[in-house]
C-alpha cells in the first residue's frame, strides 16, 4: 500500500483497502468516544452521590 502516493497513482485495491482501514479507524474512534462518555457520566454520578452522602448520613442519625 502506498500511503504517500498521489490518489491517481493508487490501484483500485489500494484505494479499497485504504477506505476499509479508514472506516475501521472511525469505528474505533467512535467506540472510544462512547467509552469516555460513559466514564464521564459515571464520574458525574459519583460526584452527585458524594455530595448527597452527608445529607443521608444526617437523616440516619
């Protein structure tokens, strides 16, 4: 595969493979973004729970 070749110098097979690899890269980046987003949601939820903890503790006393 010729990464630095001009587009018109690439074979059909090279262009097809490049397109497949780019699609896979986009899929991986999207998966990573979903994971990071989920971790952020978990972190925010934990922060909210930590803020509510003193109030719950006071109610139990």
